[in-house]
C-alpha cells in the first residue's frame, strides 16, 4: 500500500470535517422543525377575555385580540407576560 501524501491526508481530513458539519446541520434542522411543530397549542380558553378588553379612551373599541394572546404566558396565576 503506497504511503499517503500530504494532499491525501488533507482531503481525508476535510471530508471528516464536512461529514461532522453536515451531521450537525441535519440535527439542527430536524430539531428546529420539531420545536416549531410543538410551539403553539390550540387552547382557546382566553379568547373571550381578550375580546372583552377595551381601549381606555374609547370604551367601544377593542384593544386586544387573539393575535395578542399568542406567546403570552400566565405568571403567578393572574399576571400576563
């Protein structure tokens, strides 16, 4: 078996690095897809409450809707963050 040249070693090293980076990218892409798939729930229990909120200076106009509720988290049972 012939001895490996410096170029052969560089090619093999580059292929190993490319394989590891490709695997890391694949793991990231799959993980991001799973996270996005489970990021939202279909809990509509607060929809009526959001729709009942009105603007302080215009009590007939709604100030909040379902778009505001997305991403909200209840902290200490009554405070929305």
